[in-house]
C-alpha cells in the first residue's frame, strides 16, 4: 500500500526556512574590507615620476565602488572614480595632466596614483578611499621628496673681524641640508658664526 505524501503550500512553510534563504544574500551585499598601502613613507626625487599604490583586503572587485585619491592638506578630491570612470574634473588646476589614476587592476581591488615630474610641493600625506553601497574605508600614505643638489663650491670672500669669511655654495638640495665644516685633517672647525642663505643654500662662516 502506497503512502500519500502531503502537499505543502508555500504559505505554510516555517518562517525560519525563509530566513535561512535570505541570509547569504545579505552577507554578500554588506561585505566589509580594509584598505592597505605602504607601511613606510614612499621617497621620490624631484623631477622623477612616482606611483602611490593601495588595495583592498580581502581582495575583491572595486569596479562598482567609488574610489577617491586626495591630499590630506588640500580640500580637493584629486581623483574621483565613480560609475566606472575617472572624474578628472574634480582635480586641482595645477595637477591636471600631471597626475593619473591607475585602475588596470581594479577588478582585484588594487588602484594607484601616478605623479609625474614630482615637485617639493607634492610632499605630504595622501588618502586612498573606497566606498561601496554599504561600507567604506581608507588608508593614508606619506610621500617624502628629496632633491639632489650640485657639488658644493668653496671660496674665500674677505677678511673680517679678525677672521676669514668662507662661503660654501650649492643649489638644488631639498630639504635643506646640514652643513658641517672641517679642516684639511678632517677635524670639525670651531666656528665663530654661521650664516645660512636658504634661497641658494649658501653657507657662510
């Protein structure tokens, strides 16, 4: 004798079954992430190009997210990626054509900012910021700029106050270097006075 299997209407299903079906979809929609970048400052030489990287952890696509690169010291978006494209109209006029938003690996959650022809004014903190429909996070990166100056030139200008006025001159150093004076044997000189002329990085004693 065959046993009849009762037919269940959808309305009669326990509510907890419907809850278990909806839960995974909710988790996918509210995925959380961390934004990571270099743990130590990035160094660049004046005049060269530099790339500032950051990425999502865990790795996930950021194609449908809003991504912002900005300077912490400047109230400007810098670069804004929204609706699948880079919105360059939000850049500061002095940065247009000199910075580039790199998004070739955005499907893996990785983006970068390229700065061409680095200047001393580019030094400072930058923020890489991601925002999805339900979550947001950012990371701060620091850029250090250095300028290599010309070889120092030493000359004797004149005699004054019972001493000799000696000038050591170089240009192009950034940040301002420390100047140490030594005699022919390598001993540090006891100077009566030191004068720095910052505009030309000229040290006189």
